[in-house]
C-alpha cells in the first residue's frame, strides 16, 4: 500500500516540476493537493466506520467556544487535514526523501495522481447522491 502512495506522490511531483510556471511552487502545490485529497479520503473512511460499522462517533474533536461554522472548519482541519499533512511531510519531504523516491519510481505523466485526486473529490459526492436516491426509493433508511 505504501508503494502505491509513493507512486502517486512521484507522479504528482514529476508532473508539477515539469511545468515551468511551477518552478518555485511545485512543493507547496503538490503538498496542498495531496493533503487535500487524503483528508477527504480519511474523513470519508472515518465517517463510514463510525456511522455504519461501529455505530457511534469516537473520532470527534469539538470546539464549543467557537461559532458553529468556525468550529466545523477547525474540527476538520485538526481531525482530518492535520494528520494527513504530518504524514505527507514525514514520509515525503522530511530530509528530502522525495529525491530518493523520484529515482525509484516511474511517472505516469500525471495520470495516476489525477485519477486519485478525482476519485477522492467525487466519491463522497457520488455516495451522497446515491444515498439520497436510495433513501427516496425507500431502499435504505
């Protein structure tokens, strides 16, 4: 599984570095795109586990002293984005590990990362729409 993670990263980095306009910002842009996709995946997995498998929410951070909108954003950042950011930093950027990975893994010209990113962004939406349709049809409650 870690091999796929590294392959996606290499595909993203090589694609970002190949564009002249990204010469100075490829690392930050790559880091932001991958961390966003991973945070969405992590939140989806945790929601499914908590709601449909375990039956209660055990992975929840609350900021009751903030307005609800701000608390929701901060909860997402602390619970889902921050773990992904830390993981990406230590597995890819710490001690310039990406340089070794770029030598080890081939690039798929951005197709591997694009596939991962699109699935990460669209799967929650597809599941939500599918759930609404199945609920309306009375197939789930």
